[in-house]
C-alpha cells in the first residue's frame, strides 16, 4: 500500500504537492507529512480498545477508543511545515493533547515545568521491557535536583490508561533547594464518534467541531468529558466541510450554567450525576488522579486549533512558489479552513455564554487554576495533584477511563482506582503475555551476521509484531495501517492486511488471521456499482468491466480500506491488488490450520474465495492477455502493471489449490490456465532481454507514491507470487539488481534521498535465498537487514515510518536516517519481521506448499497469447491501447471529448492524482455553503 494520497478529495490536492522534508526543501518521499503533518508518536500502549500514542517526551498525541481505528479522542495537530521535524515537538502547539508538568517551588519562585519542555528536562524514552508495550520516559532536570519517571499502562479491561509519575529529589544543593513538588495535568480531549466514508478525517481535521462538554464530579474527584452520539454527528462529507448548525437545545442544561457567574459546584455535581438521564450514549471519559487534585479548572479553548489548521492550509498554498507543478489551483485548500461559525468565541457569543471560562492550559501554565467546574463546546481541563511523598521521593498517577455512558466510564475509573499502580502494570504485562507469549521470533538468524546485530534484529522483529498486535482491533480482528492520525491511517487496507495475516500465521498466531478474515471476507461488494451508484463528489469514474463492456465497479471486490465498523474509508473502489491479495491470504491461511479446522474453514470461505477468484480470472484484457485496467496500489489512474499482475497470479494459483482441496478440479484448472496466460503476458510485456531484467518503470502521478516503486512489484514476482522457479536465472538477476538498488539507498550513496518499502525487496530476496536461490545473494540480504535494523529502525522503541529520509551534512555525508509518515507504520514493520523470519525460520514459508494440493499451472508457452504485444518495459497505463483510465483529475485537465476518451494519468501530463473534477466541485460547493448564514 502506499498510504500516499490517502483518502479524500482534500488529500488528493494536498498530496499533489509531492513535497515535504524537514531540511527544509521538498522531498517527494515525505509528501504525506507536508500535506497532513508529522506523526510524533514514538511509543504505543493498549490491547485493541483504548490505544495510546506517546511522544518521545511523554505527551499523549493519540488516544483512540473504542478501537485503534475509530476514533481518536484528543485534540492534537502536528505541523506540516517543511521543517516540522526540526521544531520542538514537531511543531505541536502548547495546549494540544495530554501533557504533564511539575510545579516546582524553590526559595525564589514557583513555576510549572512541563516535562516536554527541552529547556527544563532531558527525556530518555523507551519501553519498560522487550516483551510488552509499556512506554517509559525518564527525565533529568536541566537545573538539577530532580529525576522523574513516567510509566504508562493500559488495563485490558475496563478501558483505563494509567500514567504513573514518580520523582526522586537529589541530595545535592540543587535538590536541597527544592521546597515542594506537585504534578500538573492538562488534558485537551476532542471526543468524537465521527466515521466518515471516503474522508477519514473526522477525528483529526474536524477537531474544531468535536468535543462537547466537561463537568467536575466532586464525589469522584475527577472531570467527566463527554460527547453524546446524537449531538450534531458527522457521518458524511457535506456535514464535515460545511458550516455547522447548532440546535437551540444542543447543549441542554449547560447553556443556563454558562450564562451564570459565581460558584457552580452544586449545579455541576447535579449535572454530573444526571448525565446519563440528560444525554444519550456516546463517548464519556473520566480524567482524575491519585492523590486527588487540590486545584482544578475546566476551560473553553480559544482559536488555537483553527489557527493551526489555517497554517496547514497556508503551507499548502505556499507550494505555489516552490517550483512544484500542481495539477489544480491549491487555493481550493482554503475551503477547509475553520468556518468562523465554529470558532469558540463565536459560539459562546451566539449562545449568550457570559461565564468566564478561560482555557485550562492558560491557567495551568501559570499555576493559577481557577476552580471552574463546567465548560461546553471545545474544552480542556487541568488539575494540580499533590504527590504522595516519602522523604526524597514521591508518586502520583493520572487515570483516564472511557465508556459509552457516564456510568460505564465511572465504573471503569473506580475499578482502576481500586487497584494499586503496580497491579495495573502487572495486568497490562499479563495481557501481553497472553496475546504474544507464543509469538515465534527469529532465534536462528545466520551466524554470518554479527552477534550484536542479530540481537538488535531479533529485538526489532519482536517489537514489530507487538506494534501490530497493538493496532489489532479487539472486537473484529481488523488491523490498522498505523494508530497515527497524521496521516489518517487508522484503517484496514486489504493489501496490508494480507501481510499482517501472513505474519500472524508464520509467527504462530493463526487465530488472529482467522478472526481478521472472518471480519474482512464478507465486506466484499455483493453487487456491481455503475456510475449512477457512486458518489459524484469523490468517487472516480468506474473502469470498463471487460465482461460487460460497461463502466462499473465489480462485485466480489473490496474497497480501498475500512474502518473497524466495516464502513469504507477511501474512495478507490477497485484496487485489483487489494482484491487479489485478499484471495491469496484467505487461501494460504488454510495451510496453517489443523486438518479438521482447515476443511471446515475452507467450506465456510469457499463461496467467497470462488466468487472473487472468478472475478480476477475474468478481469482480462483480450488484446494483451494482461489483467484489465483497474486501480493499483492507491493510485488514481487505472493501469495494468506488474504490481497488479503479480498479485492476480498469486491469487489464482492459491485459489486453485483451495479448489483442489475442496474437490473443484474443473474450477481449479480454469484459474490455473488463466494464471499461466497472465504470467506469460507479464513476461512478454515487462521483461527486457537487453537489460536482462523486468522493467516496471513508474511514471506520472504514481512516481510520487512510495508503494508504487519499481522494486516492489518485481519483488512480488518472487514472493508471494512465486511466478518462476528459484533456479530461473532471470530471477537471480532480478533479485541482484533490485538488492543493489536497495543497498545503494541504505548505504546512502550519492543521489539517494531515502527509501520506502525497501523491505518488500528484502523479504522476497530472503525467501529466494532460503528456498535455494543463488547463495551469493545472501550477503546482500544480510547487509540490508543489518543496516535497516541499525540505521533506520529507532534504537530505543524500534518504530518505523512509512518512509525514511537520509539526512546529510554540508559535504553530503550521511548523518542520520529519519523516519517519517504515520509512525509507527505497521506494514513496514511487518515486512521487516517477515524478512527476519525468512532467514531464521524458512520452513514456515512453505507450510502452504506442504499442506495444500499443488497448483497445476500449465508451463510457460502452453496457453496461446493474444497478438500483437506492446513492447517490453512500457507500463500499461502509458500505452495508447489502454488509454481509458477514468481518473477524475486528469479528466478535468484534458477534457476528453467523449466517454471513451482518455481519462488516464499519462507521464508528461499534468496531474495524475485523484479527484480533480470531484475536488473542484467539492471546493466550490464548500465555499458556496460557507457563505450561507447559520440557521
């Protein structure tokens, strides 16, 4: 997948920039960051429900509930500036997320020292151990006198995050000068349940209209933040981009309270007690502490979020002078600024709120919490918490508990507060033992790899799978691409999921794969969708179905990606590699089951496998023998390249083996014959005998998509497709050529800027060597693995981004590699894990060969191909014979005179990103709608 150009019309515009880096100059590899901001997540915690993303300095940047997918319950926004990675906290504005600080009293002053402030503290981040995900940050005070340890843990049930803070005062002069220490807690929640098909920004870019209310519960000694599900929910694009209308009774009894001055303690307690009878179910979060706070404040935010969102838009607009060719006017991005109507000051004035409710951040920062117990609309809260002190040390903890009602959240909070802090941590650890105790890790790496590097590789491989388990939804088994929300990758891509499934299988956790597939297989479309059935604002025009000659998105195919609810995420409606890899994973997974379970599961899944495999076999270009045009790898233009072809071949062979398993030999033979034809067509189209390798050059818009690199598709010919025997000299030459290019990037050779999905090639090369391929390639694979673990994956928490950038000094020397884009990126991590397992436990990659009947694909040259063929090396979407692609953006640019004219992304033409006409229409609609007065 390339989670590039992700999911929406606005993102199509933003990603058209193909630019971003912190150097600062545009680098196409990190375009997503420049569009949507730099993910600051460095550590994670959680067990598939409440999920936390923690920064290197200990702030909460992500807090999702009730799933790693939907929704993020924080108000938090990182910068998308070119130099975001060089800014403190990636440019996150003070007051976003959840931050902790110490109130330090000395003889001369009392001040709040936020733990994320580099002028006050030096943090060292990591996990508490190697077998769980319990973030730990240790802080050393710049002025001396204190060390602080922050430990995070998530109860497996109920949904509670514990943040334990311990300090130790030194016995030197600096420590002696400290009179007292207290804990300051600031929380800016942005509660939401917004699941928006085609535009998964509802829990991030829509934070200007998330949240609802916060009230202090004196009996509980905690705040209750809440958002009822029936108050202005956003479930579609018009509601997201249009100016909202807030009903007269929207805030219920809070309106009257916010029109009053004076002490509201009794009224706030009454409201807190009546929340579940006053409001509906939704998202309720209790934020409290032990010991209880001795000062507090509930506040209303200012315009900070809207201002930051405006800066993001400004950064996109600035690209007009960056030398980057944009396919459409970037001014359309202005349609996504906050409407004036959503700014907190406007809402307060419109509703007659006269009560003074300054933001909790502004008062916490000066240790001047005012004791206000209630606030509405966009809220934050703060507490000053005394430490339970003993001599030179002290301890306190913050508890954040979630529920669908106030009673559920209170109950979760009460349960957690009844447990000692060590018991919460023990239960978190025990859950990791339960979930990952049987995980197979690479314990038999080649001894030709130095011992220190073997240990580093094994540590990173284990952590990779723990991160994947962290991103696995407890209710459904779906797996997100990343828990990060910048970019919005909290979705399950069928393409990525196929590799997550394989990692679970090879890693000894096949039950995870079965659960995910039981959820995902029924999501395939039941019926085709013609042009009249799609969303004209977002969905590209459908491809031509070769079976009918009409434009439609076919049945038995999966959408681009999905929320945990099963709702579609993005709007590429037929990515052929998505569907192919779903068939492949459902088929090969059967090999990892016991004999009895294999047959019962095969019987249950066979109708779905057969239906989708039939689609793939029939989705055929009669003029070339290739697969017919479709989206490939999140690209807007319809194309027919090695990327889709290799996955279709893999799916047909795998499905044929299942067909033979269940006795459907005639069906199997048809799929095998089509697989043979497709393989030969791919060879004739893409193999260049002069260069002695396959050519999958990527041009046009796809060139800015890291997942569409020339290397990934050629790697997939070896695995998972196994199109040729390992003894075929073409395979060895291809692997050597591809691995040399991978190593050039990892070594930082001149002219290289970084890489993305190099692990695709590394994995295929490792499988090739493990299966008896050219042994002289082994040193290349081992060097790449060592360099990836040593130079790219972070040493302290073993996270990866979707891409990494090579940083250089003034003389061009390599100084570091910097991970970027949706950290931690789970598919990249999974590919790394699988690479290590191919070298350490190679027999686990042959389970399907041993447990399922062999495919009887006819040998090369036995199935006649159509003639004539297009020259080798030309990507199908570049050829005139396949000029109809249907990408809306290029249709807008070139305006073909007829429906059958070119709507494709062709190298050398402007554009190629999705949704131009759709985006133009949407932008105009947004601007028109925002001129209307609020009702």
